[in-house]
């Protein structure tokens, strides 16, 4: 008897499609804005803090809407060009309004006490304020404000008080706790249980604002002009930042530019860390259990981050990230963990929030990530490749990074012959994953080059010899009879991570084994042209259910075709991937080819980094 049909990503649901959300950032935290104008996800004061608005994962876990009364489907939504500030235009029966939203960034003249910096502060920093302005541009429109926070991932309903007996300022905190946030508006506010509500009719040319603050002393803009200046300062910040990037004059300029802004928006400014995504538990399988917390920094992202930042000329951000890597604490054997908290903490214990329904019923909702202490041997290569990229760019190897080179090279030398959980953090039995072996080769190859830069030929020769030993082992045991790189030594199954063999130089671009691997994955590990990580029915990853195609793997295939010289195929696949971006140019982790829906945490740094890499390889090859 057949079981129930798998849930579709397009099943009727009160939850908006993942790709319909807009992403706001102040480089300390991020917010997701639904099409109806509701803030459905915001953690304060940092990306990995408990949510204040959590309707993304449970429709009762807090939301904050500001927009026209009774109208929930906007006419247009767009980022201000070159910014992370959102503009939404609404048509109503009686007129038109425009709403502008941003997590404010502005000039900084004092030490940040809300999220203290370990890196040198820059001239601009987060204001720790969500600012929203509505303007009537035609006719007259009734607008509504509904702010209903739910603290600690929806576990604590808000207790509101009006400030100084007025109607324009209200403070909220968990019951029995001091106020944690302040709402300011020129709408007259009223408290209705756990929410604050306001309504007002705007005439042509009139504006109204609201601002939610978790800043020091709960500082807020006092009027619409001050709020408008906050928005203007935020737009100026993003555009000045983007002015410092080297964006090629190419037909793909806009998606490259948007991806650069997303990567910057996922950066935690106080430490230089980058979160994999601002969300937790958005499902990889509709209604399934493949739900993870991605609000942390993965070491494997390091090399892709450094490649993208340096290619874009964003050397300051690259250096900030490398200083974060230099600061983090290794494990007892000297190795780095596969991931860390954005403040550098090591313990990321995983728990479930069983009181939340999950996005469209996908449970469990997880916080923390149980993979933090897994053995994943690819981490050494990711870190050392990023250090070599950085050293070559800056034409020097900082003294504080040399100990990292030594420890990671020695760790890779010790463990490369051992099985691990692989790049995809499989929760099944450890295996001799080919991509992990390749990344151990990367670790020793890059360490040898770094030793050469430092003037230590003996150490360089030692590490180079180990790299060659790893390469010989992989080519003897990790290649099938068809000349294709295996997922691991005990199977002929395919794995998209072996596409990295070309990008990291493990196999030369004219090596037939690389060409055979690229074509095998393109032919046998795709659905409608989009790439799977692996076949779940062939891989013991410790989980049940199917998953969507992985966007990073699809971009890796584009890069791989460019590397082996098949530029037309690379271009065709790139254009197809660009067409499935969200309406605002964002990418989640996965793509459901049957429904055209995005799946997984959103927006996903890895997807945008891979887009930048694929574009850079095609542009370079074309030139």
C-alpha cells in the first residue's frame, strides 16, 4: 500500500512562499518582510538572538505590520537601487501609498553597548532601530499599524505600556521584565492586549512613520522628518559601501551587485563573521524534518567568501573575516570546528522548539546546530585556501595567521586517512568522502605554498609530499571504472561536492576525469537541469524524506563547465539560474523544480557566493 503523497511546496498555506520575503539588514541582525507588509522574522539585537517576531515559524509567534488597511497584496516591491532598503507600493480603492522600510544604519560617534565590537568600529554602524515610513502619493488612504511582538521565540507575549501618558510612544517587554523595545509613531497608539494598534487616514502628500527600537536607552526618532533622515542615511551607507566594490560592467551586473549586498547584509559587523543565513528551520523538504539553524559561521564558507570579496575588491570585509578566523578558539587537538557562533563561541548545542508549528507545518523547529562538533575533514582546506587567497592579495602573511596555518596543516596530515561526515554534515555513519580528501589535499597544498611564502622550504617540502600522497590515494580509490569521482570510497554514487575538484585545482581543467565527472553530474544528478547534492535513496545521511535541488551545487556546475571550457553550456545554465531568483533577486538554499518554489533557509549566503563565483569564472573565461 502506498504511503501518503509527499507535501508540495505549493500546498495551500497561510505562510507566504519563502522567496516572497524581502530581507533587511543592519549588519547586526536581519528581518524578513512578507508581501503584506508584515515583519515575520526579526531577532534582536543579533542574528542568533531569540526572535522578537517569529510568524515565519508559527503564525502566533509575533508580527509587525505597517501598511494600508484591508489591502494585503502590493502592486510592486523593490529595493532602493544599491541598497538594502525596501520600497513597497500599494494601490487601494481610494488611492496609492508607498511604504519604505529599513534596519537603520548611520554615523557612529560612540561605543556600541548593545552588540559590542571586537573589530575596529567603522564610521557607520547599526542604529538598532527598524524604521518604517508611509506616504500617500495619490488620493487618500487609511493606514494601519499592528505591532505584536512575542519574546523568546514566541514563548512570552508582550506586556505594553504607553509612555508618559501619551499616545505616540509605547514600551514592551516580557511579563515582569523591564522594557526591551520601544515603538514610536505619529499615529495615535492604543494597547489591545499583547499588541499595539493604530489607524489613520493619510491625504495626498502626507506621511506617517513608526520606528521600533532596541537601542541604548531605547532611543527612537521623534518625528517623521527624523525617521526620514534615518532612512536617507541608511540608503547613503549602502550606496557608499557598494561604490567600493568592483562590479564588472556586464549584463549580469545587477545579480552580482545584489549578491554582494546580501553577503554584506549577512555579515555580523561587530566580529567580522558571516552567517550562513538569517533564519532557522525553513524546511528543505516541505513538511519534513530537514530543518536546521543556519545563523552561524561555517568555516567551509571561508574560502568562498574570500574569493568573492577579493574578486569584488572588497578587501576590508575580507580582512575583517580573516581576523575573525584568527581570533576563534580551536578544539583540544588544534583543529577548527566546522562552525562557530557569530561571536566566536564554540558550543552550539541543538534543541527543538516544540511549541512552534514550524513553517507550513515543518517540524521540528531547531535552534543551535548539532553538527558543530562533527568531524568534517574539509574544514582544513577551506581555512588554508582562504588564508592563501588573502596572503597573495595583501602580499604578506600576517604573523597571527601563521599558527593557524601550522595547526590546520598538521591536523589535516593526521586525519586525512580517516572517515568523516563529509561536506553535507551527514548524520549517518562516517565514510571516506572524496570531497573531504580533496579538501585535505587543498589544505596541505596551500600550507606548502604558505610555507614557501614565509621562507621555510623544509616545511613546504614536507607538506607538499603529504599533499601528493593524498592525491595519489584519491585517484586510486575515489574514481569509478567510468573515470568519475565517487561520493566516497565504498560507492560509485555521485556527489555534487566533487565538482570542487576543478575549482581548487585538484584536477587540471583538461583532465578527462574532471570532464567525465562534470558530465556525469549534469546527466545523472540533476532534476530539470538543477543539481542535487546526492541521491537521498543512495546516501545514508541519517534523515528521511526527499530534498530539493541545491542552488549552490547548480552554480558549482556552471563554474565547472566554465573551467573545462564549455562556455556555452555554462552560460545557458547560468541564465536559467538567474531566471529563478526571487522577485527581489534573492536565493534560498534549495529549489523545488516541480513547483518553482525556493526551499530552506533564506537568503542563503552559500547560494549568493556561488553565483558570484560562477559569474566571475564565465566573465574571466570570456575575456
